[in-house]
C-alpha cells in the first residue's frame, strides 16, 4: 500500500474492512464498505451479502440521482418557460431587449448582461441594453476586427464562447473596462433565428465561473427563445413601418387622384369658358372701334373688356392647374431668372417683408418655360408674404440636388435622379396637416373673403407638374413654411432672353380660309374679323360639315383654321383628311386647352401652329397672317 493510504488505514478505528462496488449499467458509481474493530477474516456468506446489498444500494443511489436531476431539469424548464413567456409578451423592440436581460438573472443569478444587435451585414454591432454594469450603454455602433471581441467570435462561430478568466483572455478587446467593472468570467451566446444572427447576449460574473455543459445548454435554449422574440419584434416594427409608409402613400395617391379629377374638371370648364370669353372680348373690341368719341359708352365697353380679361386670367390659372396650357420650354438658369425678377418681387411684397436670396454658384440648367417659372416664383413669394401679416423674412434658394429612392418612397409622384431645387422659405404662421393636404386644390384658401381666389398655389402645382417636376411642402403651425420645387436637371447652355417683337400694323390678306368652330358665336366673330381684313372665309360647324364644304369648293384653300376638340371629328383628324384634297393648305389650330392630338406634355409637336383661346381679334388676324407667310416661305 502506498504510505499515505497505509497511514490512513492505521488511523481508522477498524482493523478489518469489506468493500463492495456500486455498479449501474456496467459503470462504478461508488462503493459500500463495512469494518470490524477487532480485525478478522470475512466469510464467503458475508461477502455475498455485501455484494447483494451493494446492488440494491447502487439502484437506490442511481434512482435518487435521477430524481434529483429530474427535479432540477423540471425547475430549469419551468424557469425557461417563465422567461420565454416574459420575453415574448411584447412586440416592442426595446421592451423585448430589457425583458431578455431581466430574465437572465433567473438562469444565472447575480450575473451582469449586455445585449448586442447586429446592425449591418458586415458584422457591425450596437449595444441596445445593459444590466448590472456601471458604465452607460454605448450609443455608437462598432465593427470589431475579425477574430476579436467575444460577441464577434460567438457570431462568427454561431456557437457559445466561454471565457473563465476575462483579464487574461486575448480575445477580450477592452481589458481596462473588464477590470473597472470587476468582471471575472463570461459566456457569450449568439442570438440565432432561422439561420440568421440577430446579435449576441453577453453574460458576466464577478466570481470565477466554469459554466458546465448543462448550464450552457440551458442558456442556449434561452438564447434561441430570445432570438425568436427579437426577430418577431424587429419584424413587427418593419411591418408597422411598411404599413405606415403604405398608409401615407395611399393618402398621397388618393389626394393625387383627387387633384387629377379636379384638374380634368377645371380643364373642361376652362375650355367652354374660353369660347365664351373669346366672343365677349372680340365683340367688345369691335364695338369699341365703332363707338367714336362718346366717353360714357367707351367707359362701359372698357369695363366689359377689363372684366373679360380678368376672367381670362382665371381660366389661364385653371388651365395651368389642369396642365392644359401651351409651354415654350428652353434651357434655363434659375439663378438668372431669380435675378431678373427680384426687383419686381421686392416691390410686390412691400417693406415689412425682408427678401433674401441664397443661390448656388454651380447651378445646373433646367428645361422649362421661363414665363411659367416666373409665375411659380411670384405665386410662392406672394403666398409667403400673405402668411406674414406682421412682416418677416422670405428666402429664395436654389441648389443642385439628387433625389434618392428613399425620398421618392416618402413622396409619391417624385422620381429619382438629378434635379435643380427652387425653394421659397418664409417665417410666417405655418400650416397644420389638414391645411397642407388641401393646399393645391383650386379655390381652396385660408384667406378672408375678397383676399384671394384660391388659384395661386393650384397654378403652381399645375405648372410644376406640366414641367415634369415635383413640389414638396414642409410646414408646421408657427414654424413658417418651405416650398421646394424640383425641376429635372438637363445638359445645355441657357439661352439669352429674346427681345420683344416690334408691333406692326394689322395685316390684311386675300387668301381663302376654311374656318371650323362648333361654337356659333365664336365662329361668327372669327368670320367677321377675318373678312374685314380681306380674307375669303368658308365657315363650318364641325368636321363633317367642313369636309363637305371643302369638297364643294372649286378653288384652293390656303389655310384651315380649326378648333381642336369638336363633336364627330377632331381638328387633327379633319386636317389629315383634307390634306390629300388640298395639299397646299396650312393649318392653324385653336382651342381653350391643349389636346394630346397636337401637344405632348404641353409642348407643340414640330410644325404645329396653335392659337390659345381666349384671343383678341388682333391676335387672330396676326396669327393667320403669320401661318400663311410661313407656308409660302422657302424651306
């Protein structure tokens, strides 16, 4: 016997001993011993009895061990179920994170914990919750180097990482923090769900802890439950955000459809109204030419003409809103446009309002109608002035911008790409969401009676849309407002402004004209005006009537003057059917609004001549003469 064992036996109170092994399923789990103080030799019967008793004792010990393990396992599972119920009781992401950390104390009493969230595919982590640590939570995410940091290692391996001695572990990146917190051991579990790593759970102890395999298995089960809860919370947030965005998009789409329907109605009203106004304006001018010197009668006629022209201005605004007007786009520098109109704007807004400009020095060009963009700027500045009855500041801004996909998702109707931004910012009373939703509706106004038509911003909306742009509004009550107009940025050099043409005498002619207009009053007016200038006029009510008149006319027809939108046959279709019979015939279209037959996006098709209603007799005869002269000019 080894000396230590001999000494132990000699010190024992018995001089003889009988020991039988406790064997369960071929494995020795212990021993059963008996001793005799006097010392003797044990009989074979005593040995058999000891062996028999050892078998029973081994079974009893094993059953006790199994019972204890079962009780422990049931307790652990009960705790796990309790913890799982806690972390899955909410779908709020922060509440789930806090519940996960609170539950760790039941599984590993006295531990400190930190929950990491993976924020990008490159492994960047961000601490979202801590428990039992003195240092505050880190706000900034950080991307650990490969193989460093226990959390990064656990996520890379997708398996638990144990560190019994943190201060001496080379994988620990911040030993000074570990020492300051008094942390000794740690286990880090990756939060895995459906094959994806959502983050990691770090558990720390302030005493040395070995983390036996059964404890690791229990913590892994909990980590799986926590990962599922976090995944569900994240999915819920993503779905809620998507639903909110969809709701916003639906509201904006509904508003856009409403605006489109109102625009169609406004365009149709303007078309019919322009026919009437053309007659009123034309007849009043003819009447004025025959009045002589009677001042009372001339004053009545002047008032009639002025009122008709004011009504014509309203119809032009309706056409602008409904995107049914003719544009003359060209490359344009918005800085030049702002500089050209700035003095007029200062006079318009008055002394109490300070007008400032912040213009980008490297501004790109846009393709737009300068007159229409001036109208946009003027309407926005006037709207800003009216929002500051006690005075304030209006700032006009320009900048090159690139609209992102994220911007487009938040602003249905916009599209991504390079744009030039024209902004008007005021320090006025601002607007609430209810007002902003109706802002561009025609005739909607927050001003008092007689202080506005409600067409200013509707006109802006229509011009911007017809110019293939987008307008965004940002405002809140008592916070002022910002209107941002985005126009597509294009290549090209802005052209210089053209000088105004010199007004010549009203031209006369002797050519034959085919006049087609379904509005009888307008048709009679146009025929009378043209015949007074020497033209021979063949008048017709609509396309079939005009076609029959042309077939019965023996001589040439030099010019077709036709409405665009008519019953039975459009003006474009009529022109195409008449051309084989009269190939020398030029065409002048006239209409109260544009039509897809001759216009694309507000721009006339090449070689098309168009007269916008309402027009004056002077405008009519000059347009006719210009088209006839252009047809005779060598090509």
